[in-house]
């Protein structure tokens, strides 16, 4: 029996490979994980060379919408990234209260989502600037 195929689609090839590795570490050999980077410049980047994956996973709304249009039969999930196992939280608490902190992500929206996640975790003693 063929293993299920999960296709990760991101806007950054480094992120794509990193997420693929993370998922492979967790799921081991239970599924086949493929990954692609798509920046919207070439729709051929999303053309499937083999069968339709069992699941398509993306964190970008424009990719989610596009995939639903070209592959309406596909199971597509718009995933939300969050802070789950941050390595440097202790460093955030070393920054004096009220200090301005520049938060950088792939997009300004992503930076805003990171700030929201930090606030939900009650790391709210800083002034975040997206």
C-alpha cells in the first residue's frame, strides 16, 4: 500500500525544507512529505507531477485560495504558525520592561502574528514593533 503524501507549500525554500524536516522528524516513515516553495511568480511551481497529494498544507492564504481553485478535489489546510518550542524565550525576559523590540518575519503580517503569539504567552513587558 502506498504511503499518504503530504505536500507542504511555502513562500520560502529554506522554510519549506525546515518544515519538511520537522514533519519528517515527528511523523517518521508514516507518510511521504514533499515540499515546494512558491512565490506567485510562476504557476507551474504548483503543477503536480504525480498523483494529487492526500493533504496539501500551507501557511499562506493566497496559496490556499489558489490551490482550492486549481485542485478543487484536494484536501487543503491553511495552517497557522505559532511559537511552540522557542529556544530563546529566556533572552526575552532579560530585556528591560518597556524596551522597544523589532519583530521580523517573512511578512509584516507574519510579524504581527508573532507579536500576538508572544502576547498570548504573557510576554507583554516589551513594546513590539513589527
